[in-house]
């Protein structure tokens, strides 16, 4: 009976789900200067927007760990798409309607951040529950769509603004909002299975008592830090290496990193059946350490840029690889495991960039020193993967 179900439709819906998350995370920052000029919002207030976005995602990760199974995958994932769409649509008119435009923006951001958090928690277990043979490859390819979504949003928005002007940003916002709205229809009709429907899932208390689970949590923190730290600081190196404007640097840096990260995930998705996941992640971890060292210690700015860009290749499979590894080694983890992994990844993605900023500020605003300090994250990732490889070898 299950073989007659079209799980490719489920996979396509999940692909678009990660594109939706990329829209939520990457579109609004392109409008910061527009918000400043249109609504008189200060730079300090603008800095609150990504903070609200990621903090809301963290809260959703925590809540979803307990309640997603009870509510049901389908209802939650449909809500993720609708909230993402409504949040983007609210962005076009709520700031104009409210006495405080900034409050209107934060409400809109909060809504699509809830949708983004649900996407982050639900899409991996939905795909994991589908009867695909090469789960690690499918998972890597799935997460590549966040990268391609980010590239598409940045380049597509840049092209739109060049053709029609930044003043027409509300029209583009509505266009982006149509994607999750359409995808909600996909999730209504596609087959969705649930992990551990036979009652084999562990309770949250049981899951938290498993040592291997905590090793995966630490691995995910390191993966999130290694990925987000370089991604968020890539634009600064682009400006330095190519001597272009800040606008071009902000767009080209993250785009270049995302392209390489997407390529890494697609390549692993294609060849994963021939590769050992832990050994591949270990090799990529070593490469990430080298990229961080190249970016922070290279005497030439262009070499620093190369370190940033190639780091996308090195860290690309870390996040989806950790999810696949967790599914293999903690098979009864269920939805709660995926939620805690998302939480760990977000914590790492928050801690890494903050460390860079703090160290750079303490050393006379030297960004290279900040990135050098952040090398600790891929180093810790390599050490744990080395220990895991020895542990798994003994178990075999």
C-alpha cells in the first residue's frame, strides 16, 4: 500500500519548504536600509530583527520537541508554510498601519520565524520517515535547497531591485510570499508518514539519558557554529579582497559561500552510497579547519576570500550529516531528537558569530583574530568525529 504513495511529491514539498526558510532568513536583511529610510528605524533597532528571528526559532525548537508529535506532522508543517506566508505579507502593510512601524515589522518577523522554526524541526523527520533507500544522500540533497534558496533570494531580489527599484519592495515581498502559500497546498495532499508509528520512539527523558545523543548534540553545535560563523562574516572578506562597495560585498560574500555549500550537499547526495559518512565528515572537518586558518592568517586578502568561499564546501555536509548520523545511531529518537538537534544547531549558529565579534572587538576590531578564535569549532568537530570513528569501528 505504501509503495503506491507518491513520496516524490513529499520530497518536492520539503525542498520548497527549505526554500521558504531561505526566504525568511535572507530576504528581510536586504531591506534594512530601506526600513531605515522609510520608517526612520535606527541601526540599533534593525539589529533586533535577526535577534527576534533566531530567538523565536529557538523557542519553537523547544516547544516542537514536546508537542509536534501530539499535534501531528501534517497540521504543523501546513502551519509552517501559512505562517511564513502570512508573516511576509504582514511585512508589506503592518508597519504602515501601526503607530509604531518597528513593532509592526517585529510582529511580521515573529510570525514567519515561527514558520521557519517549524520547517527546521519537521522537514528532516518527514523525509526520514519516507521509504527512501539512500537516506543520508536524500537528507544532504534536501538541505542543499536551503543553500539554493538563499542564492535565489539574494540574486533574484537584487535583479528585481535593479529593474524596478527598491521602492517596489512590497511587490517582491508578495511574490516571495506566494511560494509557501503554494507549498501549503502540496503538504495538504502529499503522503506524510510519522517516525516510530509502532510506538518505538523514546520519551524525551529516555532520549536525554542516552550518551550517544549528547555526542550528537555537541557535534551539531560545532556544525552550526562552523557553518554560520563563516557565512555571516564572508561579506567583510569580499569587500576587503575585491575592494567593492558594501552592498556588493554583502550580496557576493554570502552568495559565494552558499553556492559552494549547496554544491557540497548535492555532491554528497549523489555519491553518498559510495562514501562512509563519518570518514567524509572527518575529511570535511579537517578542510574546514584549514579554511578557517587560511581566512584568518593569509597575508593576501584574496586568499582570505578563497578560505571563506571554500569553507562552504567544507562545512556543507556537516549539518545534514549530523542529522543522518543521529538517525542511524539513535533510531528511536523520534521528532524530539530532530527538534533538539535543530536547537543545538541554532545555538551553535548564535554562539560562533558572537565569539568572532567579541574577540575582534577585544583585539582592536581585528576580524581575522575573531575568525582565528572561531577555529575552535571545526577543531572540536574534528576531535569528536575522530572519537566517533574509533567508537564505531570497535562496535563493528
